C-alpha cells in the first residue's frame, strides 16, 4: 500500500504571512539605511505648551529620543530673553537670566539639531507658555504658630501698597523653615508636630493645596535646599535618641530625588554631621555648617573633595551664581574689638578674600548675590566711629568688595536679610522697629536704582520671591 505524500504547495494564507514579513524586513532595512533622513523625536518639552503661572526663574528644557552630537543648538524666546544654552546627553537646556512676570512667551528651537546616530530635527519646534504674576512669600504668626503667606507685589504708584495676604499653610504646630525652588517656584517647608518632630511638605506656587513630601515620624527634618534644576533637595535630619528630643539631636545631611522621593545620606561616614547645606550653580559643590569642625564645610558630590573654613557665626555660606565661589562671614578679634567680616572663597583654588576691609569696625552678615553675580547685598552694623548704631542696615558692594555703600540709614529700624528679585532690580526684607508704641515686623521692598522703599505686607517676616 502506498502512502500519499503531503501537499507541499503554500496556501494563500501562507503567502500573505510571508509577504507581510518580507515587507517588515524591507522597512527595517530601509530605516537603517536611511536613518539620517528620519527626524529626531521629541520626548518632552518643559514648560509644556499652554502652561500658565510658570516661574520667572524657570528653565526651557527639550528632551529628544537620543543623545545629541555637539552643543550648537539655537533656542530663542519671543519676547527676547537673554540666557545660556546647554546640551546634556539627549537634553537641551536654556537657562534665561530672568523672565518677565505675567508675560506670554513663544519658544523656538531651530531645525538642524543632530543626534549621535545622524538623525536631525527636520522642523522647528515652536510652543508657548505664560509666566505667573510676581508674588511675595513670607511668614506670619497666627494663634502663636508661624505660617506661610503669599501676597502680590504692589505697584510703586499704588495708593495702598500694603497688599492683602493669603494664608498658604495651616500646620498644626506651625512651620520651622522653607525653601523656594529656583527652577519653578515650588516650596518645600518643614512642618512642626506636637511630638517634637517635623515633616517635609511641598507647596506649589500656583495656589494648590500643600502635599506631604517626606514624613519623619521619628526625626526632625529641616533646612531644605533646592538644586538649581529643581530635581534634588538637600536637607538635614535629626533622629530621636535616648538622650533627647529629635530637635536637639546631632544633624546629618541627606539628599532627595524629589520626583521619586528616594533619599540617601550625603556622606558615606554616618557619623559626619552637617546642616544648612547650599548648592553651587554647577550642582557638584555644596557648602554646609559643620558642628564637628565649627565652620563651613565644602564638599564635591562627584569627586569627594573636601575643604573646611572656620567660623563661629553660625551663618550659612552663599554661592555666587555661575561661579565656584561663595561668600561667608568670620569673626575677627583685634585687641579689645570684635568684628565680623565677609570673605569671598574659591574652594577649587582654596583662596579667601576679605571683602569688608581688613580694619573695618563692622559686623557684616546675611550676604546675598545679585542674579548676575556682580553685586552683594548684605546687613551691616558699624560698631565704632560716628556712624555706629545698634541696628543692622542694608548695604551694597561689588563682588570684589569695592563701591560699598548703604542702601538704608534708619538707626531706629533693624533690617532683616535681603533677597534679590529675579531681575536684579529690587530687594525684599523685613523691618523691625526698635522703638515706638507699635513695634510690628513688616515686609518691605526697596528699589536698588532709586532707593525708594515701600511696605508689602504687615505683619510679616522672612520674605522670598515667587514664582
């Protein structure tokens, strides 16, 4: 008996499947062979198209689907805004010097941006966003608890310059400290608890409700400090122990990736102490107050390089925008006279320059750099001579200590730490009258060019700019 051989002819279905497979293979080969003719793909754009209430200190970020070849990328804004463009892997970052408040912007990225695999941006990117109205963030005591408030910046020609304020937090035990992101105006603050600990909370600049960021049920988490890109947060953590409450325990530095909430210690040595950390513009160097050394500690997060500069004033260092330099103050003793001078420090070169003057009978503190890094506003108390007072006045000097001049001259008023506006035109601070029937701390604003001052909110203290 013979067995019939199977039918080896392909069916119509088989032919169809083979045809589709062959087409896919040809398409893949075509894409590989003509990869340089397929445009780059945009993964994300920040701020997103149509965004509102964008921070005047915000960055323009475009992420592509592959790393870029070269750094020549043209990013322009309309209305025009000066700034710098950086390329980091697959990301283009435009950092404006400042954006105008309450303004609609159009962003354009010119075509021709090339990836490492040869693909290019074939069409210009064009999108828009709007910045928010400039506001002032400050604290006010409510029922014995300090809370955060915001108020719009009053116009200089307004009849009533004391703006109405809006309460932004209602922490049961009040807040301890806070920090504003230089990238987008988000606020992180430490909220006190009735058990002697403090948690970190997040507050958006657009008026949304506060959200928990990091619960610290057995620790005192405080002194938050944002990186320039708004991605990382330094903070100190004091853990409870058998010898005392968390608030008085030794502080240790931690770092958080804000988007994921992941945290890690800054130092490998778990016994190294630190608090009041501050970021350099490059995101590599940080400064912190070192209880171990009694001074300013400087640490490079990438290389592990360290420096220490002694001081007993307890004031944090302040980094110069765009430079690996910072300003700190140090107590000096000469005979029976004690002075506090400002020093500009370059940790990479390990150099220090006295900005106050070697023999100046002054107590200088609370320095803050102008956005362009060319000027320093600070508090000064002259301790000897005809100009001596018991109150702190606001002063201004260049980055090298020259052209120092007073901005205020009110012996009966103590002036709080100044804060520059993003455009470098104004200073915020609080005023504390030393005399009078009505001694109320109030937030004030000063025009650096004209010297004009006016009240923003009363009562109020510890002001910062938003967004």
